[in-house]
C-alpha cells in the first residue's frame, strides 16, 4: 500500500509539472503600442481631411462637441454686438469657424475672436488674435479657466481673454498688463471695456433673449418677533 501511494504521488507531481498553468508564466509579455505625440504640422494636415472639427492641445486632437441653446444664444449675441460696432474699423470679429494658433504648439476654436490684421480669404487659422471669447460649459469650464487661459496668455498678440458664463449674466476677464495679467469679474450691471479695440459693451447685451432663474427672496413674514430687549 505504501509503495502504491508513493507511486501515485510521483505521478501526480509529474502531471502538475506538465500542466499548461506552469507553462503560462513563461509566455513573454506583450509589447503595448504607446501613441506617438502629433506635431502641429501633422495635426493641420490631418485635420484638413476630417469632416468634424478638432482642437489640438500640443500632442493630440480633441473632437469638438455641440453646445446648449444658451451657449448658441450667447455666441449669436456676441457676433451681433461686436460685428456692428466694428464695422468700418480695422478690427474684425470672427466666430468659431476659424481656429487660432495659441501659445507655441496648440490650436483652438474659441467662440469668438477679434483680430486687427488682415488675412487671405482661404485661410482657416488666425495667428494674431487680440481679444478671445469663450462661452463656458460645465464640461469644458475647467479646461477653459486653466489650460486655455495659460495658452491664450502665452499668445503674444492676445490682449484680453473673456470667459462668459452661460447660466447667468457674469464674466471673468483676463487683461494683459505691464507686469502680467489682471483679472476682473463682471456681473449683470457691468460693462465690458475693451480699449485695445476701442469698444465698451454692456455685459447684459450678450445675454439678450435669455432668462435665468433667480433665488427666491427669503420669507421673513412668519418669523417670530424677537422679545423686547433681545
């Protein structure tokens, strides 16, 4: 009985050594392909062949997505307000059909651009924006406030970056100053001053046709009257 048991154990050990489980560990690891960063020149050539629009963050394309009704209304009002006031002046307003070369190695499609130099009719890129507008969306606000703000500030021609909220009459404005950039927050009764293009526009004009819910006033009628001397 003892010999049989030893023989059985020996056979079991041999079978374990020959199982595929043991051999599986000897399979070499797969080489995973790491995406190669795209250059700006490569991106511009690649985008020409695409049906959709893409931004470029310096390494890869980023697909553009659609906006809300409020976003579209603000963008429309932006075009109306600036196009009429700039008529006959050297500066022109363009919407999001044109992209700008921001910083050194990125391309963006702002919601509005003002440029004061000419260009070819067939050109699709503006290299010298003076004022840049973005309408903030929940999905892009962080990127607009941080990443794009840095890129636009690093664009030599840019003098003002205006971020318009879409859930209320409010804007954050970055303006180039001698010692850096100043930041200004505007609300519904304020005016957006743009001395670099000779315009001042009431902020509320960009929100024409939109209504926003306001927080209900606190009801103090039922509050108990405090005791005398309290």
